[in-house]
C-alpha cells in the first residue's frame, strides 16, 4: 500500500512501512521533547502561580490604599463639620446674650444642644474611621510583606527556569525542526490522528512497540495473529484496548 505526501514541494510515493517508520520517529522526537519538559518539572506552573498571586496582591494593596484615602477624606470632612458646629455654637451663645425673652433663649439652647450632639456624632465617626484606617494599613503592610516574599520566590524560580530553558532551548528548537521535517513526509490525516491519540494518552505515547507479546502502552496482551499483521507492516493497526498505534520492535531498531 502506498500513500502520497508532499516533500519540498514535490509529490512522492511512500509505502505503508515507511509511513509507520515516520510515525514511530515522530513519537521518538516527541518523547525527547517531553524529557526536556520533565527537566523543567513544575517550574513553569509555579512561576505562573506566583505571577498570578503577585498580580492579585498588587490589586488588593492598591484597592486598600484607595479605601484608606477615602476614609482619610471622610475624617477630614467630619473634622470640618466639627469646626462648623463649633462656629454655630459660638454664634448661638453670643445671640443668647441679646435675647428678648425666654422662648428665644430656649430655642437657641436647643440649637446649641443639637450642634453639640453633631460634634459628638462626628467624633464617634472619626474614631470609627481612624480604627478602620489602622486596620487597613496593617493589612496593607501584611500584604506588602507577603508580596515582597512572593516576589523573591518568583525571582528565584524564574532564574532557575530561565537557566533550564537556556540550556535546552537550542536542543528543543532542533527537535521541533525535526518534527516539522518528519511531518512533511506524512499525510495530514495521519498526523492529525497521531496528535489526537497522543493527547488522550496519559503518558503521551501515541505509537508504541509490541513488548513481550503485549501493547507497549497499556500492556494488554496482543493475539498472535494480530502480532503477525503488525510485523507485516502492511497497514496501521491500533491497540483494541487503548487505541495506540502498534509497531513491531524491529521497526524502532532500524535507521
């Protein structure tokens, strides 16, 4: 069986055996890239988590600072209200010295009493606002300390990740280039099938060899006749248990 693929702008015929070899080679290169990813381990996720946490802390700190400013403005407004009330009290007290009767005196006394209550209410609110400001400032200081600690952790993790990336970047680029070259030999539908199988496989293996009469991916036994068909390399055969593409071990040993 043959298949038509595009290579360097030309149409060429490849056999099913060659196609299986290309798929196996593609798996081998993908596995090498996976090894590089394993070197990085959880570092990329840890860096991303720290960056997200820092962004959240930064937003929280900025919001708290805005709230503190609003509370400080509220305190200033209450202090102005107190000054206004004290001014009215002095005005009413001066007027009491020139009243013509008790009714006017009592009316001014009530106004003085009202303004005195207003001052007491303002003072109470100022204490509440001041307490809230202190709490928020403590929270800002605590959040800032956490931010600085997490930022230090991020710098360490980022440096470690950058070191690993710089060490493996050239090799990874070479491997990705090799994948592109291998895929140019394979019909697009087979590449798509390979990627689909790989994405559903827990260990990232889409193409596996037969090992000890079993699938190299899920380790379920393969019937003898099916093994004969696999060794014949005449068609693509998938594991009936896990769906991976099966090739004989000899294919992987060939150059």
